[in-house]
C-alpha cells in the first residue's frame, strides 16, 4: 500500500507529432493511501488514460509516477502491485471460482493454508462462499465481476485497486450492493480505490474524493458536498447534481448583476467587473415555495418526478430555470411564486466561479 504521486505528468498518444494532442494535460496530484476516489467526466476526457498510467499499462509521455516516493514510471503493472478491474469481467474460464480467486497467490507460491484463509475471507466479504466450487463460466455477469474483483483483493500487498467502469455489466439493483461491498473492502483492508465512471451518482455514493475531468484536465477535486455547493466551473455545476445547476445570463448595472427581470440581484464586486460572460447560478434544490430568499414569479412549463421530488421547469420573462420541490401541488401552466435562497447564489465569470 502506498501514496501515489503523479509528478509533472502529461500524456500524448502521439508525442512525436508536429503538434501533439494531449489526452492528459500537465498535472500534479497525490492519491492518498486508503482513500476512495472517483474519476468522473464525459467520454474521452482522459479517465482511462490516467488509470492506465497509474497501473503501468501506459507509459506516460511526460513526467513521473511515484509510489511512496519510489519512481515506478518504467515498471509494469505486476511490479507495481496494482489490481485492476475492467468493464468486462476477466475470469479464467477453465477454473472454478475458488481456483480463480486463489490464482494470484498460487502464482506467488504462497502456502496452501494462507491461500485457503485469504480465499475464504474474500469469498465471505463478496458473498461468493456458496459458489466457490462452481465453474467460473457458469456464473452470472455480476458474479463474474465479483470474481474479478476478488482476484484483486485476495493479495495483501496491492498498492491500489483500480476500477475502470466495473459496474457497467452489473444489474442496476445489484450496483448499490456492489458499491457497498467495495466500501466494506476499503474499510477492512485500508486499500486505496480509484473508480472511473461517467455516472455522477456512482461517483458521489462511492468516493470520499471526486476528481472531475474535462478535456484531459482536472477541473476540480473535492468531497461531494464541496462540489455540490461550490463548483469551480460551469462544467462541474452541470456535471454534478440532478438536475444540473441553473446558470442564468446576468445583466450588469454599475452596482449590481441581475437576472429574471431584476427579481434576483447580487452586488457587483471588483472580481466580476469587466467580464463579458457573467452568470448568476443556483441549484434547483435551493428554490423553495416559501421561506427566506429572493421572491421570483414564474410559470410552470414542465414537471417530472425524480425520486419523491418533482422537478419544475419554469419560465420567468423568457428565462428558463429549474426547481426541485417535494411539496408542490399544481399543474403545468400555473403561475407561481418561489423563493431562491440568497446564500446559495453563485456568480460565474467566463465559465469560472467568482470567489466572494
Ligand atoms: N490508444 C489510443 N491511441 C490514441 N488515442 C487514444 C488512445 N486511447 C485513448 N485515446 C484518446 O485519448 C483521449 C482520452 O481517452 P480516454 O479513453 O482516456 O478517455 P475516457 O475519459 O476514459 O473515455 P471513456 O469514458 O469513453 O472510456 C480521447 O481523445 C481518446 O480518443
């Protein structure tokens, strides 16, 4: 187990090109031992490239990978003691589940008693005891994925467990259960886990630290609450939260920024001045039917359920925004009055949060 440090790291799949494209733009970051991380971002933003550089499947075109200060950049996956689980389960088809789980320890010539003990522990943790003697090919897709995972966990020397969209093949109802098991594994073995996903719910329910990526860059890293309350860019505001944050183009006067025909205003600060693209933003969760905040009148244009809440798409003077409410009784076409909580208003200038 180790702290993993990426030092001045960048990666181009074609570094010799006249003007190379970078799948990962220059970055420095540390992955702390025992922490749970999620790499979250749209398709093609560089998540798998980052994961494969940590595991040693890809040599970075620039920079170094350090495990507890030791430079492992030139070493392969086996030498780094990394366990990696992919989207599609990898099982040894001719073996039983027990033999699959034992395989990494057999290869390392561990003693029979140790192998039996570790296989038993992992099978119990993952709920695979009752299928240990079955042929692995006879399992369901999600059980096979548990076997892939178990093979990574059976060793006591792994530096990190890297999970590249491993829940895609899993039945939606079992995803929750598997995430719970992964968390139990993290706690039982204090093993660093990095989950790659483009599903924000998966990221937010699994990891203590979320790394949001876009176009080969880390745009923000933080715990779920920080990303929800203070997204540093519009991209994070759109990507985290369902429905996405409301971003309303603001009109400027000398002293204020205003949206919704002046119903909602914030004082202009020096950091906001001079920007072409100024927006006032707020979460649909921070719009209520009563209580404190700016009074806003709007017409209900559309309504749909998300869980027990209703999401209202509203129009106020031609500007659309959304509210997430648990206590609304009405119909499409109603004119209603809402409150937007002032302490949750954020201002974005040219796509970036204005710090206040
Ligand atoms: N082997 C490769 N050769 C050339 N370009 C590649 C290769 N693998 C990935 N890329 C490019 O690098 C960029 C990042 O890809 P990567 O697979 O890391 O993204 P991702 O966020 O994991 O995407 P996805 O969620 O679709 O798996 C993309 O533009 C992709 O086309």
